[in-house]
C-alpha cells in the first residue's frame, strides 16, 4: 500500500504553488519554464494499521445518516484504500445525482486519457486570403489575455500575439477567423438549470475560451460570462495584435495552412487541480470533451460522457451504475453510484495508475483550501480539519462530499456521501452534516 504526498499535506503541511507559470510559445522568443512529470511522491505506509470494521463503522455512522438536515435520500460508501474493500455501504450501489463530486470522475478520465503532463495547444495559422489569420482553439479554458487572469500561471494570448506579429513581419491583419471546431454540438448541458449561464456559473462550452468565459479576468466562481467565448476571444486578440479594426468571424482553418505560432497551456495536472479546488464548471466541461477528442470522436457532451466511461472501464474501475451526461455535475440528469466514486478514489491512492495522483492532490483540504476552506468549522467536524481531503457538490436539493481521509490508526479510507433529498434552503445544514460524517471517519478507529 502506498500513501500519497497528499497525506503529508493534510497532516498539517502546505503545498507551494508557483504563480509565475506561463504557457510555452512555439516558436518562442525565449524558452518558457520547464515543466516535468509529477515526481514519485508515494511512500510506504504502516502496513500494520488495521482498517475499521463494518460493525465499527455501522455503530459510528448510522445515527449520522438519519440527520434530518440530509433529507430522506442518503447514499454512502466507505472503502479501505489499500485493498479497495468496501467497509460500509448504505445505498452505495444506487445511482444518485452527484452534483459537483462528478468532477472527480471527469478528472480521473482526462488524466487517464492524456496523462498529467499533457499540454493543450492554441494555434494561429495563415488564412485563405492576404491579411487573414485563423485563431484555433485547443480546448484550454484557462487562457488569459495578459497579466490579468482568472487562473494563475495561465498561457497568455498577448504573448501569442507578439509571436504572430514577428512572424507576419509587418503584414497588416484585416480579418481574424476564430476556429472553435474542436468542440461540437450543444454548448449547454441537458438537465442544466436555466440560470447556469445567465447566473454566471458557467459559460457556453467552447474550444476557444479565455478566463473560463468570464467577461472580466477575475477568479470568482460566480461572475458574468460571455455568451460567445470564441468571438469574445477573437475580438480581444485583434486588439492585442494592434488590429482592432479587423473583422472577427467564425470559421475553420483551411487545409495545410501555414502555422504562424502556437501557445502551450500549463500541464494538464495544473488545469485539473484548478478544476477540483474551486469546482470550476467550465474547465470540467472542456475536460469531458477532450476525452472524446482523444478517442477520435467529435467533442460533444454525449461522446464525452460515453468515452469517459470507456476510459474508466479500460483502467479497470468499476463503472456499474454510471450515467454521466456532463462533466461538471451541473446536470440533474447525472447518475453515479457512491461505489463508483470511492472506487476511482481508491484507484488514485494505489500504484496501478500513477497518473491519477493529480486527482488526489487537487482535492480541497478541510478548513484549508478551495471549496472546503470555510467548512469543518463546527465542534462536531473539527476532527476532520486538515485530515479530510474531498470534493464538494451542491445543487438545490443535492449535497455531496467525496474524498479520502486517514483514521487515527493511520489507515487511509475513501468515502462518498450523497444526499439527494436536502430540504429547501437547507444547503448549509446538509454540508455540516456531511462534514460530521467525514470527520467521524477521521477520528474513529471504528473496530
């Protein structure tokens, strides 16, 4: 059994983030920073630590699952991460609406499909007429226009514009074609609430998106978004080129077009980390479609969902009860089982799929980071502070938490708890109840 560096973090350490990361430009005026594969960060744990027993967990958890703040539909799975053995089950094989805990499934799929070191490419090609260029989206929603960004370390389009100006040698740009054809089909998901885009929770899914589709480069999760991410990007790119009067239209790059420059994103590991930490819906939907692209089919919601299951199946992760229809968890039609969630998390803790380490590293830490920064504050949940690392999920009527923790005996557990019948207006209460469940796993030997 192996324990990740995540456990060092959740035991009270801290992880530094280099905010100076920038994209790599090819051809580049100067070489960008070198990103390497994530280091081997797994150390042997104490194999003598005993896992909780089913009886012990039943005693510890049963009363918590009847908490009226969770409503009447609660599904829970707890596994021993070392063996993958199910230790506790309450409706754990029942497909439920996962809300944003679905992002753990999307993260696993894209990391398995591409690997954590893969970088997405935004290109500029010559167009079919003099003065025309084509800006081709590569599915990187974390792009920034300049030093202001929504995602630290994002690749910057002002850098790309500089390289294009150099390549053009003074040639005037009169038309910019934006090519976002890498992603196809509907731009909003089936089963999304009507205010998802208008309320600023997400932007239409588009392969050419800057700052997550935000109209201003701020990192807020809920903020105004553009309804036309590709045109918005093209218009700003024209300004960065010094061609603000150029026509900006949608289209596709001509075959065999000459490439003028390209921009590489940060490694996929950093993008997935941003998605999980702040529950970023735009990143999640881009990652889902990229899975379809990797499998050689059009990047649509349906293909992404189908190929995500294929990737998990190929990795030997049990997908019984799988019914994802988007990558973010925004859809109320999504269905997964708690067993699926704990199974893929256990696979991430193990040694068979090291590319999944980023999944664990990206999970928020209780009372420290991301969407858990202001959770686990009550006395009933304080035992989980720093020891629980988990993905949150919230829709009206739905509250969920899926992640990992370490018991007082040093055993790693993966868990998923999903409440699908949360009373109206009861989100905060449901979250507190879920925090208490996770904290109980951390503090009890439960044997």
